[in-house]
């Protein structure tokens, strides 16, 4: 049950919207095109099973792990549900 000005189901709507945004962000970061046979960073052969499992893969597992480790972590703060963002 929602309270105040919120309609019933408003919290679930916010959760659904956050999940949809995360899925869209993940899809936009996915590789596209043909998979490389050799890693573009270290020139190690990429196993066939990885090339099939991850279409468009360009990095070996080790280089991919380093890239993800060094990547800036995005904030998991839900701006949609923030009252502060609603006031702006």
C-alpha cells in the first residue's frame, strides 16, 4: 500500500525501472561483431568456447578481468527513488 501522494505499486514501478535501466546499460556495453581469435591486448589465443559464449569478444579472460577490475564502479544509488532528485 502506498502512502501520501504515491499511487499503489509506485515502489514496484521504481524497482522495475531501475532493473530495466541496468539491463539496458549492460546491453549497451556488450560486444558486437565478430569475435577475435587472439586477444587484442596480449595476443593470447581466445578459446573457441569463449568466442561462442561471448559473441564479439575481443579480450582473453585475464585481460577482461583486469579491465573490469580497473573500471570505475558506477553508483548503485537509485536516483529515480531519491526525493532530492525529485525536487530539482
